[in-house]
């Protein structure tokens, strides 16, 4: 190719453009180091030091305590119940989300059904994902409060007695899960749809001719083929679930009512940082969340790089072909 | 896709099972419509309630707008109630909040698409030593939430006297791993290196090539990512809650939290819904203008199927 022949003599003259890459990635690296890595290391550091501010003198006292704060954190045990809350609410939202999304993605991509109005449904279902979670949650609080319109309806059946949605563990968790479901099912549907469109139509067709039923095609052919995307959706959703904060925090005014049953890990962290200023305990909680996310991100990473193998292989052979000419 | 032969076969197939298929289709449309309705219902209700009075909202659900829009916004001057409206409430600085949100989100969006796009370009075009390691590192950190470093971040910003300042909310947007990843994917599929080489032959320096030739080509991808960054920053509650506490600096999610903190019995629901509506309307407008590109961008940002 012409370009290759032009580029080759340039290299002989010793003009190399490759070093320019460093200038292009420099701002990213510098900002990442200052605003992410340094704070992250500092967070780790705090988890090993007892640090508190004497509010009378504004003096900060620091003392190395090793793993003491971790021992405290785990023996006190609140972190386990908050992790439990977070996971329970995530699962309660995720199971309907993945079921509905799989079903819708299957319908949308089904050659046999050939549904119309895909664009409309996708647009409408994705919208809640972009709307401010805080506003959504505040609205739910108003709708489901004891004096809200939902309870006005309930009162007709219960002789004027309101059902305290925010006063019962499972209804409060259910509201959080419902909001998470509504916010994410459209997003997941779109992702799974893209995955299912990648399934070779001829395989499905062959199965149909061989007399497979719809459900057999779905469970035995489509699902195994899109498994990598399913794992990706599962893990990114899990990482997102671990960060659950806006919805339960606004719904319960940061209190995790009733009885801390909707307090998530990040709500706990937020309290430790901004209210109780307990940097040591906050550091430990951060490290625990970091480790969980790091493990999950390793899985995504291996998944990505496995998925990228084919592409890289293709690029390599392209380069060889280019060099050969 | 289906060839004419398979299409003919499908048609024959359809006729065989046409009644069953029609029923199946109807079931699909009904279920899809129910969920589409669920997705949009609450936001519709939110906007409707912003136009109704406190008493109307409390006593009944309605799908039709009321006529309290201006009263919720500006207050009731005619009646003898003390209701002042969202914009005149001395404790709520909603216009300032909207402006703050706009500044923070706008700047974040610009910085993240420009610099993270530039980083993707650097990795895409140049073969510098350490490139693969850099790319892998970004992949690894992509799923680590910012909350885990929030404690150190908060402490650092305190030390630098940057609390109640927009800098901690805006500058970190320069390093946005997800924007980087999206742009890298996009460039791989639609930015041939030949363009860069042609620009070099014409004597364009490397940064000029990026700013004047590459940016216009990639404008659609940049726009979609700018919208995603903008909404993420607009809706962000966790970080601003740590950094900002002065009323004149608060962004919209913080005002919602502020309203949430008030005693339920003292709330004027018309006013509250108006605050919520003002908080979500800007993103809604953006979404309805660009929904086609946004929905298409959802899949591009992740793994390809």
C-alpha cells in the first residue's frame, strides 16, 4: 500500500512519531494520579492509623494501629449486615431485571415474531436510567409515605389505616429494589439485545427446521452463546449494586430505616466520612469495598481480554500482511 | 439476514401457525406496553404533580395537569396562604442550584470527552513503549468505583481548602476510564490511521491533527459521550454531598436531599414536585432530542455482541 511505502523511509530518517503518544495520555495520567491514586493510597493509609480531630483545638492526632481497626470493624460486625442489606436489595432488583431483560431481548430479536416499534420501546425503557436517582427516590418517598396517594388508596380497604412502607423492612427494601429494577431493566435489555443479534440467524433457523421449540432454542442455543455478555452484565451490575447509595439514602433521609435494614455499604462509608469523621473505620470499609470490586474487575478484565483475543489476532495478521507488502 | 428464500420459508411457516403467532405477538405487545408504561409513568406523574396544588396531590392521583404551575413556581400572591413558591423560597436557591449543576456537569462533560478522547487517540495512533500496559491498567481500574477513594479524596480536598469549590467535581473528569474505553472502541472501528499519516504528509503537527482533523470526524461519538458524562455528573449525589455544603454552591441533587431533610408534615407537595421537575427536566429534554444516538451509544460503550 502507498501509505506503508511512505511511512517506511520516514523511519529510516529517524523521525518517529510514536513518542507523541505520551503527550496525549499525559493529562489523563496526571489527573488520575492526583485525584484517584493518591486519595486511594491515602485511604489505605488511614485504615492502619487511628486519626481523629480534637474538635476543641482542631488538632489532628494520628497513631499507627496496624490491623486493629480491621479487627474492630469485623468484630463489631455492622459491616456484614450493611453488606448483607446491599446484596439483598441488589438481588431483589437484579433477578426480575435479568429475567425481564432476557425475555424482552429475546422477543425483540426473534425473527419469527418480528415485532414493530422497537425504537420506541427501547427509548422509553432506557429513559429511567438517565433520570436523577435522587429525584426518583424522593418521588417514591412522597408516593408511598403514610400520607401519600398510595396510602390514600390503601386506606379505602383497611378502614383508614395506612401501611407504613418505610416502616417495614421488606417493603422498604422492596421499594429500593423496585426503583433499581425500573432504572436498569431498559439498559440491560439493550445490552442483551445487542448480544442476541450477534447470534447467527442460520443456527436458530436450522434448529427451528429440526423441530426445536422456542424455549429449547432459547435455553439450549441462544443462552449459551450470549453467556459472556451475561457474565459481563452480571458483574457490572454487581459492582453497580455495591455502590448503591442515592436511592436508599434519599428514600430514608440517610437513616436506613427501619432499623438500619436499608443502610448500604456506601451509606455507611458516607456517614463515617462526613458525619462521624471516623477516618480509620472509613478507611477499612473502603479497603473492603475495594477488594471486592478488585476481584470482580479482574473477572471482567479476563473476560474482556479473552473476548479481545480474536480481534487482536486479526490485527496481528493484518500487520503481517502489511509488512509483507 | 434472511435471504428471499428463507423469507419465503418463514412466510409459509407463519401461515401454518398464524393464529398462535398472532396471539404470541399480542401477548408480547401487551407485556412490553405494561413495562414501557411503568418506565415512563412515574416521571409523567412527577411532571403532572408539579402543576398541581398540595391538596390536589395529597388527595388524588391524576394523569391530567392541574393549573398550579405558576403558583408552585412563583408562589400564591392572591390568597392569604403564606406559600411563596419554589423560586421565592428564601431557604431554597433553586435557580442557583440549576446554574451550579449546569456549570459542574457542562465542564465535566467537556473535560472528560476532550481529554479522555485524546488519551484514546494517543493509545490508538501511537505505538509507544508501555502502551499495552497502560491500556490494560485502564481496563482494570474501569470497574473500581470512585467511592473507594472518597475518604482520601475528601481529606485531600480539605487539606487543599478546595471544599465548597467546583474544582474537585470538575477536574477529575479529565481521567474518565469509561469514556476512554468507548472512544478507543469507536476509533478502532471507524478511524483509519491513514488519515493521520495523510495529515503528517501535509505538514500538520500532531496536536493540530487531533484538534482540527480528528475531532470533527469523531464529533458524533464525542457528542454521545458528552451526553453520558453530563447526565452522570448532573445526577451525581455522592461526591457533591461530600464536597459542597454552602447553600450557594449546592447542586440539584443536594437540594433534593435538603428538601428530603425537612419534616414531611411541613412540606408543600406542589413545591417539592416542582423542585424535582426542575431537577430532571434538563436531562429529559436532552434525552428526547438525542435518544436515538444515546440508545445506540449504550451498546457501543460495552462489549460488542
